[in-house]
C-alpha cells in the first residue's frame, strides 16, 4: 500500500497552490497533483512561445483582502511592478475610453445618438419592465435600450455565446451591481475634466494595477518553488481520474493518469479539489447521488490567438474591448503594455486576440492556421495592426475558462455541496471551477487559504463558501463595466 498522504491537492492553480503553500509552510504533509505537464498557475499561468510571454486573459493583481496582498508580497517580494491601466472599447469604428469619458463619448456618438441615449434612459425609467427576468430587461431598465445595444449587448453575447434575452436578470443584477448610470456619468465627467487622478474609491476609478514583471505565472512558479522548499510535493502531468473513499478508514484512494496513459495511485487522509466540480463528481466511485446535478453544470471556453510582428501603430492600451459585431474577436490584449518584459526585444509587437467559444464548436476546432488567418483579418479591420506586419502566430486554448451561471446552476451546486458535506467530510472544494464560482485569483486563493487554516485548526473556523458571496468584481462583463471592489474577507464562522 502506498504511503498515506495527509492532504492531497488536485490542481496547481491559485487555489490549490495557496492551500498547499499554507499547509506546507506549517510543516503539514501535502502532495499536489497537476494535470498540466508544464505549467503551474492554471488559468493564471503565463504561457510562453519563442521568448514571448502571455496570460490567459490578462491578470491584474488586485485584492481588497489584506491577507491575500500580504501573501502575494510574501511569495513574490521583489518582482511586482505598478502598471498604468488603459483600456478602451471599440464600437462602430471608434474607440471609447473605458471607463467612459463623457465628452469623448458624446463626441464619438454624436449629438443625435447621445440625445437618443438620454431619451431612451428616461423612457426606461418612466416605463420599466416590471419584474425583469432577463439580462436584456434588467440592463434596459437601468440604462435604457440604446445604451444596452451599444455597450452591453454584443460584448455580453460574445462572452457568453447566449442571447441577452436568455441570460437571467439575477446574473446582471449580481455582476453589474453598484454601477448606476448617474455614477458612471459623474465619473465620466470627472475623467473628462481630469479630476480623477490620485483618487481611490470605487474600482472603476482604479487607474493602475500591480503585475508581476514577467506575468502572473511568475507568482505561481515562485509559490511552487516555496512549497517544494517547505517539503511539499508537486507532481506535474497527473490528471486525477478516480477517487474512492474507504467507508471504514475514511481514506481516499486517488488515481491520476499521465499523458502516456500510465496510472498512478495515491492514498490520502483528505483531498482538496480545485478541479471543475463536473469532472470531480464524475471521478468519484461509486458515483455520488448528486452526480446528475454535476453533469448539468456548464462552462464557457476561451482561446487566444497571439499575433507577433513589427508594427508602427501605437497602441497604449493594456486591452481593448471589441464591442463591434462585425468581428468575432471579443478583446485584444497588448502584452507590452502589461509589462515590457513580456517580450524578448524592444521592436516586436505581441497582441492576444481573445475569442470566447464552446469546446468543440467551430472556433475551438478550427486549425491554428485558420485561426491565425481570422485574427490577422480582424486585427487589420479594427486597425490595431496591419495583416502584413504579422510575422508569427500561436494559439492557446483554455477549456472551462468561465463557470456558467445559468438559471439552475445555484441549485445544482447546493445539492452537490450538501452531499459532499454529508458523505465526504474530508473532501474540500476550493477555487473557481472547483466551487463553480465566477471568481478571481484573490477569491480563489482565499478559498484555498481558509480551507488550509480549517485543516490546520482541526475544525471549521471559516465558511469557505462565504468568500465572494457578495463580491462585485469580475474580470469582464459588459466591458468589465462592473469592476467594483472585490470583497474578500476572512469571516470566522462563529462570528459571522
Ligand atoms: C479571461 C480571464 C481573465 C482573468 N483575469 C483575471 C484578472 O485580471 N485578475 C484576477 O485576479 N483573476 C483573473 N481571472 C481569474 C483567474 O484566472 C482565476 O480566478 C484563477 O486562476 C482561479 O484559480 P483556481 O486555482 O481556482 O483554478 P484554475 O486556475 O482553473 O486552476 C485549476 C488547476 O487545476 C488543474 N486541474 C483541473 N482538473 C484537474 C484534474 N482532474 N487533475 C489534476 N489537475 C487538474 C488545472 O490544470 C489547473 O492548473 C481571469 C480569468 C479569465 C478566464
């Protein structure tokens, strides 16, 4: 029989590594199994290609939680840089500052369109849709039909692959909470008049962010090194495919497969899982009763076409939201603006064109060559780089980038949680897909941290499911419009 591991962690993303870091630092025996053969960091990894570095998305390091910021500084004390933030929206052949600047928006939209926006806002306020059920109705009630169609509809539909009439109003209320039109207009006016500099406050005002100089992967490589230094183990190329709990001893037998198909077996007292709930529940044998619910959980996938070249078009933005319906690309990342160290030389340009898709759909299954051609055509159309200036391209696919919040997801997750709490007390769910929570690194880390603290204490001090319950922060949305402050707090259960 293999040695008994105290805690086995599934996944070396932010959640899994934070749990392993906290446990191993306290001298606790911990083994992390990671499916990826090369990268730690999960969705927050930094991929590399011929010396060019890029994120899956673009990962700002921002947290309201002192504990998480302290952890970042502890793990990566010397490598953070402060970056100016600039992002714009591309719509109808024009660029709009994001967050919006009132006079610029007025100029771009023109007097007539602006007046129509105001009128449709007034109309929506006078005649709201009663009990709004859909995303469309909710946004229309709060911003008016005209603004909905310009700043919410196309981008939201690109991101979720669903019609705004099929997305629930609850989701809008949660993601856009805190952003009211009056505040946005006042903020836009202040921006136009240059009165916003140096102010803290609402997240939409944040004009710079912290970033590891060679991308977020730097954080997770450092975390992995430290975990190993504390005596913890991280095994790469180990995709967990089976879990079975011995009813008598309570021990878990965990099997993991490598790329060659070889299966390894581990025995552990407890398991922390950051794997997608759907995969985890499928791996548990005998099948949990709530496996049927897990099968209903849905995900949105994501791919980046990285275009490398030499371009004389000046692009100051970190990223640009592409609301224009005439192209499929949803967002363009400009990696030099994130950090000059993301590129191997000073002359190259490296842009990441982000496409939201479903695993197996036309975009996902297109060849890399076809995707590069599409991206070249679209970037030229938007005017951010000429097609002939592109000299190389690569594609990175990210399955399950977003857990989908459809009408039923919450009740499925509740049923699964209940069964796990009852039947598998030593199985802990953490992280984004691990808890089916649309959260950021800091939230994912907080769930890992609190789980580790509970384990070290030998009792449930913290309710991990409270993390992000009232969060108002998302890395995107209607142009990331609802970038309110993250609300991650360590709430002891007894005090809560
Ligand atoms: C486009 C985009 C932009 C984002 N921007 C930001 C941002 O600006 N700031 C921010 O803070 N956050 C951002 N995020 C969110 C951030 O990426 C996630 O919150 C974070 O990576 C979640 O960490 P995690 O450990 O829960 O999950 P993941 O990052 O998904 O890591 C899970 C790990 O588990 C592994 N795994 C899965 N299944 C198995 C298995 N069966 N066996 C073994 N290993 C397995 C995976 O390979 C992966 O390494 C962004 C996300 C996206 C998609």
